[in-house]
C-alpha cells in the first residue's frame, strides 16, 4: 500500500497500472473510516485489480455553520484500516493540492441537488459533485464505489457522471448497520450515550412508515412517522417518499421508490433511507 | 473522413485510434465554418495524428432572446470544408444525443463567467463550460484547439479544464482577419453592406486604444475608444483592459494584459480582442 498526498505522485502511481491494463476502482471517502467504508473497499477489491481510496475532508461541501472543523480526522488509523481492507493506494491530499490558488469552477447536478438534504444544506451537493468530478478525473477509474447510506449523494453522482459523460461505472454498496439497526456513519461518534440509544429509532421508523404506507396512504404514514420521531426527541428535517432516481416526492407508492429521512438528535444530524 | 451523429459511434471510432496510440485533437465548433475554423483544423492536423471536429449549435449557451434559431446552419458545406482541411471525424450530434431526457448538470467557471460578455449574456459561459466539458470527456482528446477570437471563452475553458483536472492540453490559435482587419466570425454574415463597411472600426479602435493607453492612461483611453465607437454607430457593451488570465479589469497596463470589446452594429453583436 502506498500513501500519496499529491496529484503528481498519484498520476505516476496510476500510469503504471493503466499501462498494465489493470481495472482501477476508486473509493472516495472523507476518512474516519468504519466497517461501512470497509465494505466499499472490499467490494472494490472484489471487482477491480487496483483499489484507490481517497481520503479528503472536502471544505466545499460543508456549510458555514456545519462541522467541517470538528469532523473526525483519523488519518493514521484510516491508513492502517484501508490497507488491511485491500487498498493499493491511499490518496490523502491537502486542500491546496485539490484547490490551488485561483480555483473557481463548480459542478452542479441541478434540481436533484436542491431538494431533501440539499434544501437544508444549500451548496452541499455542488461541493460533492465538484470534488467527485475532480477525483474521478484525477484517478480515471473504471469503477467508483459509493455507499447507499448517502442515497441522495449517490443519485447526484449518477446524474453528474451520466450528464458529463465521465467514463466510469458507479457501483452502489448496501448500507451497513449496527445490530440495533443504526446505519454506520462517521458522525455517530458525535452521539451521547443516551442519543446513541435513541438513534436506531430512525431506521425503525423508516420500516414502520414503509409498512404503514400500504395501509393508510403516503401522506398519513409520513405524518405519523414524523410525529413518532419528534416524540422520541428527534428534530426532523424531512421524511419523504421519493422516486428512486430523480428523488421527486411521491404522493403514492410506485416501483422504484425510496423512503428517505434526515433528523437531528441534539447536535448530530442523522440520515438514513430504505427501498419501498 | 467519417461523419458521425451519435456518441456511441464516436466512441467506437475513437477506441481504435486510442488503441493505436495516436494523438487525438478536438476542434469544437458550432459549424458555419470559415477560414478561421480552417486555421484551427490545420493547427490540429499539424500537432495531432487524428482530428475530430465537432459541429453543434449548443442551445444551452444561447439566451432567450439571442440568435439560436437564426444561427447559420450549413452542415453540408461544413463537412466538405472540414474534410478538406484535414478532419478525420466530424461529430455533428443532435441535441437529444448531447442532452438526453433528464439531463440537468451544469459546469460553471465561477466569477470569470460573469464579467465582460458574461454580464451581457447571463448563463452563456456556463452553457459553454458544460458543453465543452462533455465534448472533451466524450472525445478524450490529448489536445483541444480554441480560437483566440473568443478570448473569454478560451479563458473559461482553461479555467474549467485546469480546475476539474480534465486531462487535455488547450491550444489557442490566433484570430484570423479580413484584409481590412475585421475578425472572422460566423456572425459577420448577419451584417448589412453598410454595417460590413463600418465593422473593421472595432479592431481599429482596439489598436488606437492600445496606443492611447501609453500616453493618456487607461480610463481616458477606454472612454475615448467607447466614444469613437459610439460615434461610428456601434452600441458598445464593453471596452475593457483586463488581466490576460483572470480577466479582472485593470486600471493600469501590466505584462499579460488584454484589451477586449463587444459592440453591436444594428442587430449583430461583434467581439474582438488584442494583446497589450
């Protein structure tokens, strides 16, 4: 495993692999790696010959009052973990390497970036779309792996890579969960002991709503789910049934629908989603 | 020479060249080809093994009240001309091929897209940045050729390709002019006989201002140039001295400065620029 901090060295490391005709996979991460990331890296190793894991806490996707400065940074442990999971290269650039002086370009996926989480985190998905475009074009992987946990992010990336003709196959990987159902997330580390006990209720509620929809209709089921979460102490940003590709809100169930939620527990914002 | 109308066929045509290790050059155009385009294609042929000329009147870079529908479309003549100049492939897609249903992504170069022409044609350079990104990623050329005539467009493309790490070398080619100094442009075809007689005064004024700047200072020279153009019947959108890379306006001359102008003659908008 090679740890690389700059684009020039990355290019050299990749040129040889491409010359050898190897299939390259990229797993973009913000570090603070956990078993969820581990499953992405394992998947990459399973389907590609050469695995690049990028670790970059991207300032451009954090809002002014968000947790950019407090976001967990655990590079040493991440390098060990990613290496053990099968990463061939870990690309952990500084902000200057990614955004040199004068940088001013941005990529936007359009409407899909402005709904759901995009409504509560304006500019977030443009920051995501821009950094992922850059990482894809720096790495030129055949495959890029993204977790379904960040479902809207996945949809945004699929939109952008398709629309801009970026030559890569996007491979989604299922959400990993704790035994009690809580989706693995680096931000779970922010939860207090009592919040941690409450947190799995988000996933439980998604499952309840999914069942409820069949009996009482979409808007009733969503209203009940929101009320249940609020009663448990969550501050709900949204709980919505959406088209699985466009994320347009649905008034009634359809094939390829997705139920998505974002809710705060204290100072921690949790997101989760399930298929319907 | 092969005329191609869809991305899939283009990919097949390019795959073989890439396999043979040939250097590919892209010359993006909107058709209505003239000797100015000819010089771009010749340059491409001189420095690359395989030349792709794209012809696409991109709706996304025209404003609501601009000349999208009246823009000259001369595909048959363009194909003959580009072929004679050395094009190996002409890629002339339909709008559906470029922007399939659901397309919603855009690329923006940021501030540089909002000044000069960007101020008068809001969204224009985002349309340019998006289509050029797509054409570059569809073609994956080693080299892409752009005319200096569209100087701000060139700067926007350099900004975008550098910022997004698109692996291509941008090669600028000097403006071709009529004997009387008028820069070649497809839009010159809109000019009436009397407008055509007046049109070279734009270039003449740029040269006058360039001389004047040395004696009377920037703002005085620009004011005089604008007054001269107005007196001749031009409606001046802007006449500005700018940093040659960022296009930030300059109050005094510097190395790497560029003098740029856009002005209307009747219903025709002319642009031109010179180094200072």
